[in-house]
């Protein structure tokens, strides 16, 4: 029996054009929605790399350098993603969003501090259930509600919420006796790609199980679908109450992925990890 031919070597392209990386990410535009939005201009500074085999793109990584926690999106062949994390990325700390099968390859270079199994959910105008009950006190939030949002999400959110961000994105909240007790908004909007991403869905503990999370998510989704073809969101696979809410609004699961903060391993640790592997964190 003849031996199987070796696959051509990978080449890492740090000079790929914006159009090239967008074209590759667009082969799964729902799975790469956040990265496409970053490349559409949501991120002030983003860098990207393509891994190619025989001239064809087989993986990509996008890093948002303008945010201190360095969101890092990866898509493509697991081994090629590992090469990108080894030879392209130099960040000491990142928040990884990547396909489940790529975990062991990423862990050769980065040590996860936590890993969540996530679902990417999507809804469009045809599947959206817009008849969700409207909560009393539901309002569209603007820059004038900045202090209310920071009070709800905590003071660590002060660097995230700015008047410009609130004005640019879509936020709805529910007020009770003058206090903001529930809110949701869009993380990003990508007009060129026809996508928006919903997130920051939060209700104060004392007001949960009253339909407020459903109401604010429905309101944000409805307005987002007036401007975009699809709306996506991320949710942990074990968050049963949230999954119930989103499915009730017509969201469906598009894909599974892993997400979590990770720290680059020291050189000796990367070598040890490559040679001997580790049971730490196991495959998801």
C-alpha cells in the first residue's frame, strides 16, 4: 500500500489584505460575526493573520488590540489555529473564542484560566417571535442613562460604557421606581455584513423570573433586525434559563465554541506541553 502523501506545509500570512480575511471569515459569517464586526470598524485597532496551505486560506485569527483584555477570535483547521497561536500571536493574555476541536492545539501555547462551552445562537426576521410581553417601564437607553448602566453592571464597567458607545449601539432597559433593574444591548453591529450581536443581558437578582430579560432582549433584537439581516448572541451551554428565553424568541443554535481567558505559556512550559501534553482542562 502506498503511503499517503504529506499535506503541504502551512504558511502564515500577516500581510493578508482586509478583503482576503473578510472573504475567509464570510464563509461562516454567523460563526465569525464578532470578528467581521471588528473588521467593519467596531474595533479601533485589530490585527489579523491567515494560515494558508497551497495558497488557500485554512484558518484565521483576529485580535482586537484596542481592548485591554485582547479578544482573540480563531476559525478554521484546529492544527492551523495552533500554528497561528504559536507563531503569530505574541499577546501575554487573551480572551479566546475558538472551535472546540482546537483547544488542545491552543493549549500548547496558552494556558486557559477558565474555559466555557458556548453556543452561538442566531435569529432572523423570519424566525423572530416578536410577540413577547412588553415589561412596564421598558425604555430605549441613551447616553443620558450612562450612570444607570454603570450602577447596574458595576463600576468595573465604567471603562466599557461610554456615551459614544451607548449612542452607537442599541440598548433597552426596565426601570422600577426610578432604578434600572434590567438591560440588554448590542455588543457590535456590522452593517456591511448585515449582522448585530446582542449581549449584556442582566437583571438584578430581586427582579428575576418576571420576564424582564425576555422583554429587553426582544426589544433589542427587534430594533436590530430593522437594520441587519441576522442577529446573533453567545450563551453558555449550561445556562438553561437563558437558553429557554432565547429559544422562545426564535433564536436557534448555529454552532458550539469555547471561550475563556488564557495566558501565554513560558518557553519551557510550551516545550513541555508539546512533548508530554497535559490532562489539565482535557478536550471539550
